[in-house]
């Protein structure tokens, strides 16, 4: 399944842009395990496509139990993961969610874990944190005006 990563990435990019056309609770139930498998076993391009898809599921998921379960899974499997590549995926997810998530949702769910990446032991994670600030900081500043 991973051998076709280009096709999977293209599919997930297109699926993420059209996810609002589907019944998101069913999409969540069917795709969340697959997405987390792809994010753990895929390459960088596939991980970015999966991150975009997870962002869109979080945005359009109106079932609060499923939404909070997905947030917990993102925090546990990505933000608090032992592998630095998973923590980098969490930063990508935050970057892709900037401007799409509500400010309150981001603050309640991801902000603390996002800021913790600034003190990560792996330099690549800290560098990606600095890069993600380029997208996230202006989003926060525009909301405060």
C-alpha cells in the first residue's frame, strides 16, 4: 500500500479539499486508522497530505466525541510521540490548520503542545517550529486586531 505513495498523496490532497461533501463521522470512523498508519509509515510528502486531511476532518467533524477523540489521538500519536518525524508532522498539522481552525479550538487543543515544540530535544523539530511560526504568528495577530 505504501509503494503507491504518489497516488495516495494525490488522492488525499483531493479528498481533503472535498471532504465537506461527505458525511464526516463516517469518514472519520473509516479513515482515521488508515491516516495514522500512513502518517507513521509514509514519506514526507505523504505525511503532509495526511496532515491536511486530518485538519479537514477536524474542521468538518461536528460530532464532539469523535472530534475530541481525534484531537487526543493527534496529541498522543504526533505531538507526544517518541519519533521526531511524528512531532514534525504535528507542526505541519498546526501550520495547515492556521487560518482554518478557530482560534479558540487551536488554543484549547493544540497551543500548549505546539509551544512545547520550541524546546524539543531534536534540532530539526525546533527548526520546523520556527518555520511554522511564519504561518501561525500572523494568523494569531490578525485575529487579535
